[in-house]
């Protein structure tokens, strides 16, 4: 009678170096994708906001008239030196496309935003996108509030979202915000000048 010897545990040979490298690369790639996905989500839910307000002795209709007279922008606007409706119909309304030329410290930049709101005497709002929509978006608003008899508050603001925005936040605050203020002040002067005509 033969007795069977107990089976020896077999040591599994280590995987070839090629397989180990592949697993490490796949793990690192998955980690990078997760990190980028998390950063993208965070940058799109934590906007950088710029706001500039100014009180104007005028009616909301007077301010709206100057704000929406896009063809006159080259005459008075130091920031948005040109603006025109480029979509069919040529009306400044929800869904319209604009072509805006913004003048900054480094020169002119052209944006083609879509109008989201055009409520006479109250609000003009549009959104501009850079790239597919997650790189940098800017939602620009002009809000006109009546605060007294023949007196309004004009608030110009923009919310910036996207993966590129945190890297340019300082530049936006240093360069773009003063341009908002300059435009508000120029608009107030224009409203007063039109009122005297």
C-alpha cells in the first residue's frame, strides 16, 4: 500500500513585470480621471463672481434704453466697445446670439454669447462659453432695480465657472472688475446726457 504524500502548497509565480506595470498604470489613470472629474465638478459648482453696482438718477426705462442701444456702444462704452445681435431676426431677446467685443488691458476679445433673459427695464442676461462648456463659462447680468423716485440701482455681474477659472481668478478681479465699474459709470453719464437732449 502506498501512502500519498501531503500536497505541497504551490507558490504562484510573480506576474511578469509587464503585467505589474500595466496594473499600476491603469490604477494611476483611474485615479487621475477621478481627480480630474472631481475638480471639474467642483470648479463648475463654485463660481467666481464679480459684481459692480451704481445708483443712477433716472428711470429704469431710461437705463434700459441706453443699455440695449447696442449700436451706440462705440460712442460711450469703454469696456464693451461693440455689440450686435447676429442671430436671425436681429432682435435682442431670449435665445438671440450676440457678438460682443470686450476691450481690456491686453487688447480686444470677441465673445458670442447667447441671451438668456431680456426683460425690459429689469434684466439683461447672457452666457458665453469657451470650448465645450466645462473649460470656462461666463454668465453676465445687468439688473436694474428701482430704489426711489426716478432713481435706480444698476448692478453688473458675472459668474465664471469651469476648470480654467480658478487659474485666472486674480486676473479677473484685477482687470475685469474695474472694467465693469468703468462701463457702469459711462452708462450713467450716457443716461444723463440722453436725458438732457
